[in-house]
C-alpha cells in the first residue's frame, strides 16, 4: 500500500480498506492470479478522487531472478499508448493546428489508401476509430514482430493493403493507422511523435520515468521482462528493440507514472494548477463513442461483464459495467499485457500491468477492484477467468486436432523441394525467401528477423512454418499454388491455431515469385 500524506488521500485509503474488509483482499487476489495464470509479475495501481491511493507490485520482474515488481517497474503498455496519440492530436486541435474532420491528405499530401475515394475522404478522426475498411490487424506484419521498415515506408506501403469491408461500414481493430497518426503529429508539429509526447504530455504530468520507446530505456531503469511460452514452457525474453510503431503501442511506463495520466484524464485535462493538457471539450471528444463494437454475450460467472453497449472512441473503448460507464483500453505485446480502466462517475481509475501475455490475469484483478468500489457482491474472478481461458484453449486445441486428423499424411509435394525455393513478393510486406538447406525448406521474411522457420510438409503442396523462435506461438500453413505448366503461381499463408495473435496477419499476404536476383523490396 502506498501511503499518501494528504488528508484527502488518507480518507480514500480508509474507504478502500473498509471495502476490502467485505471483499477478497487485493493482495490475496494478486497472489492467486500469479499462480493460476503463471504470471511472473504484476503491478496494480488505483486512483480515487484525484489521488493514487494504492500502488503495489507482486512477483518478480524476470523469472529466475530475485528483483521484485514494484509500483515503479516499467512495463510495455502497448496499445494503451493509443490514448496518448489521440491526446496529442487533441492538443493540436486546441492549438488550432488541425481539426478532427480535416482530411489526412490536407496535412500529408502523399498519404494514400488502397481506394482513392478513401484516400480523399479519410479524416484525422478516422485514423483513430477503426472503421477505415481495413481488416483486423491488417498490415501489422510490417512492424510486428520487429522489422527494419521505417515509419515513412510503412505509411507508404499502406496503399497496397486491400480493405476487407467498405469505408466506415464496420469496426475492425487496426494499428497501422495509428502509425499514420504519429506521422501526422510529426508533420503538423515539426516534432517527432516521441518529442511531442514528451514535451506536451509526459513533462507537464511529471511522468519522468515513462519512456517513449524501448530504445529510450536506460541501464538504470527498473524494467519488467516479457514472458511467453515456448513449446509449453514459460520463459523470459528481452524487450523488442523496435520503434517504428510507437504511436500505436510504444510507451513503457509504471503504474505510479500512469496514475498521473489517469488523474488528468478523470480531471478532463486539468493539471490542478490552473494549467491544462487539453480542454474539457477535447475530453468529451475523445470519450465520445464513434464506432460500434460487436460483442458476444459472456456466460456463467462472466455474464455480468457483458456490456449493454460497447464502442470505440478516440484511443479509448467506452462501455458499461454494472450500469456504470467505463472508459478503458488494453495493451498487448509479445510476453506482456496491460489494462487501464476508468469509471468516470466514481472518479476511479484501475491499472493492472503484467509481464505475461494472458488477459485473464489483468481482468481478474480489474473486476475485483471495480466490484470493491461499486459495492457489488464478491465474485471469484480468478477462477471465472481461468476457467474461461481453459475453455478457449480446449476449443482451439480441438480445432487444431481436427485439422490434423483430416490431413492426408500419405500425400507428397507436387514438385521436388528445390522447385519451391525462390524469392516471393507481397505488395505491402515485401520479400519473403524460401531456400532449400540440407534437404529441408527454410522460409525467411526479409524485413523481420524473428520470422525464420523450417517448412515441414503437411499435405499436397501445403507446408507448415515452424518458427525458430518458439515464443511467437504463430506457426502457419504455407500453401503453394501451381500454374498449368507446373511452375509456382503464388503462395498463401494462414495461422494454424485460432489463438494466434491477430497481428500475425499472414492471411493478408499474396506472395508471387520474382527473379532471385530482383532488387530487394
């Protein structure tokens, strides 16, 4: 428990303690969460009535090492960075530098989408609300896993990513348009995204420990390591040294620092000293629902979490829980997930950061804390979310097994292995190389060092890419199609497991052979 010295904060802490007496203690739930979800470390922060009333760490920063998680431990907050990008644009609107409904091409004349109509009509607001017509996670392979493509090159290649629906017709979460938004901030402000965020948000809030990218971390920073499973065993990794997607998910922060951001959000941009980050009008703009988000009603103990409404605003999800409005977002990296939740009418904010990629952990703690402040009946959220996770894993396992059971293991490739070896090109990703090495096929994504795999024959002309980096959890089918003369026409890919992260958008690739000596792309 973080002890605050003001009388107001003391009263908040006493109120929280009183609620805890009737509910499971946060300590007990956190310790159970660590064990049930195999999470090495968790940090929890609670903001109430403008004060940080609870901040505590549990577990360790890295498996096998004694250093504990504390309220100062830095986590990659991933897509919780999107609200900062939205706020940066709101500040520029307040400054009179742009308007929410300006066409993007007004400020970035070279910007293009696949459809010329969308290029002309897409507004600053549209960059943030997931209704552009792009499919779920479209284009993510250009920067995830880490790639060598620059931000400008990612924005340029976006014009080759085909939409999956018509413009503004439906919700589909994307990251790539937030990268565009970051470049728009740079174009309008003459500062990089990192410089603008630091100068106009982090510094005024006193978020001195927050880093604008993994590359900005220092040797003295207290950093949580990501953890992911490799062939069933949890193991630590290293933060991804990539900064080409920071506007979509690059911030590294602690619950102690992020509490300052949540307080400012709940105070509608006021810093409490006569100064503001952004106007109250911009808070209303950023919290206004724009795109309806479909949802599937939960069952069993989780039924109460089913919202009456759910929509995407500007960098935030807006929904309800037990009849109260929530403004929240989650963030996910390889080996790390976080959640930031606000209940504005309660002046309440809840932050849960974890260094393992399992959402049930942050959900169990978040709902436990929300229930404390809503005086709701006690619920064993740890068990409820653990059971739901087991069901998802079982269903995914059944899907994978059904595919394996239907496989024709006796089938053979149509061609000698050497005939599949070639350089293949997708219009937006670039080049992927297949080579024969020691009697096996190997595949290599030329811009993504982690995407290197052995191709194991599956059936007919379909192979399975078994990635060398087993923590990716993203093995994929690779299917070669032949022309009438027996040469390869194209290659398609798709994830094997339904649990594969949506950012592995292999299914969006259309790979066609090019000359081996073709200029790399």
